[in-house]
């Protein structure tokens, strides 16, 4: 069985899709089988960030409705030995069957080493439900007070629902803001949040450029971004295992 991670946040626009695609790329680059799943139904972005928007024929809703098989909907990313994208439906859908989404993700978990699920922000029913089955819940936050507060609120809500597998990634960090005391320092953020901070990603326009070009920033060799995502991929997997075993 592989590991299923959902990537979500208390606030929108914190970098969930950016984290998801770069994490998926980092894991796939090590030779792991990775399914990158876009669960932002009606607000999909993963296909664009991976440069696969013209290759999508079927999406997860088609699989759930029985229009196609999982294999027909999984889009291969030929830049990696085994990275597949499962796109989200382009239109919002009411009454998506949570149990079927659940079953789909469990099937993927049985077939891939890692399933990285890009979720919408906020503690919606689908996120709360999937958090139960996930091996880890990655909360992407910025260092801004508003984002930290909502991350904390989200974590508490998930904890109240029984999930304690949350970890935090701080994205879009601007070191000068910390030095100038505009945003809290990392140890202060750590004290404000229950889950561990599993990684820090700096604000860098490279992420915006790469999202528009459809080439994950991770792919450029020899960069600090690549090194950072390698470390994040390695460390948070171990952390989650450790927490589960306590
Ligand atoms: N570390 C970073 N440095 C600079 N820009 C970033 C960084 N991370 C993300 N961005 C940019 O911020 C914007 C929002 O990122 P992204 O789409 O990944 O966020 P999201 O949390 O998935 O948003 P949504 O809530 O809409 O799904 C994008 O333009 C992206 O390129
Ligand atoms: Mg997104």
C-alpha cells in the first residue's frame, strides 16, 4: 500500500497546488510511483502547473461516474518514470459522492507509492472526510498572522474530528519580513501551532514563472528550490511515520 497525503490550507492561495506538484515531482524523481490528484473540482489547476492541460480527456468525475476506467483518466508525465496526473472536473458539481472519491483514492493508494491530493482550502466535508483516511494532512500556510490563525483553526477542527496527522509547510516566506518583525519568526510560529513545521519555502518568482510554463520549479537541477523539496519530501514522510507510531 502506498501513502496518501492531502494538501490543504486554512486560507486560499497559500500555495497548495505549487507544493503538490513540486512534492509529486520530488518523489517521482526518486523513482517512486506517484499519482498527483486534483480534487479542486470546478477550480482545477494541477494540469496547468504540470503543463498537461492539453492532454486531459477524462477526469476523476468521469471515473466515478463509470464513464472511463482509472487508467484512461491517468495522464502520464513523460518527464518522470512514473508520475501520473488525475485531473479534476472543470465544472463545479453538486452532490459528489464522497464514498466514491474515497474508494477511488484507496484504489490509487493500492497502485502507487504516493498519492498527493491537491485539495481546496477550508475545512469542507470532503477534506474532513479524506483527512480520516489520509496518511498525512499537509497544511500549507504563509507566515502571515491571518494565515497562521486559520491554519491553527483548521488544525483544531480536524483534531476535533479525530485527525492528528497534520503537518505544516510555511510557503512564500520573505526573510526580511521576519527580520523586520513584520511576521513572526519560525520558532514563534511553531509555538502558535500544534503540528510541526515540516518545511519552509521561500517567496520566489520562479514558482510563478514555472506555474505559467507548466514546468515544476523542482525540475531545474542544482537549485536551492530542488534541494529544499528533496529535503521536505524526505523529512515529512519520516515525521508522519514517527507520529503515527507514537
Ligand atoms: N513560494 C512562492 N513564491 C512565489 N510565488 C508563489 C509561491 N508559492 C506559490 N506562489 C504563487 O502564488 C499563487 C498561488 O499559488 P497556488 O495556486 O499554488 O495556491 P493555492 O493554495 O493552490 O491556491 P487556491 O487556494 O486558489 O487553490 C500562484 O501564482 C503561484 O505561482
Ligand atoms: Mg490550488
